[in-house]
C-alpha cells in the first residue's frame, strides 16, 4: 500500500488553490467581455442634420390613358387531315 503523505489540511490547501484559480480565470474573462463598459470608450455622438430641399422642378402633367382590351381574333381551325387508318375505316376496310 502506498503511504499517504500529508493530511486533511494538505487536501484543503489544494482545493482552496484550485478555487482561487477558477475565480481569477472567471474574473479575467468577465473583464475582457465587458472591456468597453469598464473603461468607458465612448465614441462622440454625431447629430443628424436634416436638410430641407425645395424642388424647383415642376412635376410633368399626367395624361389619362385609357386601355381597352380587345379580344384577339382566333384563327379558324383547318380541318384535321385524316390518317390512312381513318380513311380505310370510312371506306369500309375495318379489320
């Protein structure tokens, strides 16, 4: 068996050191994350200037345009040409 060196207080010291390390690391991360808020690096605010520009060009007069839809004339369908089979059926050659 391995002989245990140290005692209960040695383990407590190690736990306290580990806890302090975690606290320091967390604090450093928070400082880095909130760097702008902590050190106050504010940019000067720029006021928006509103300019009023009067347009000296008169708008063009609008003309009313009426569009009337006229249906397009449909071309007359040419009679469908019959196939050879249809011609034979009319002549009476039905197999």
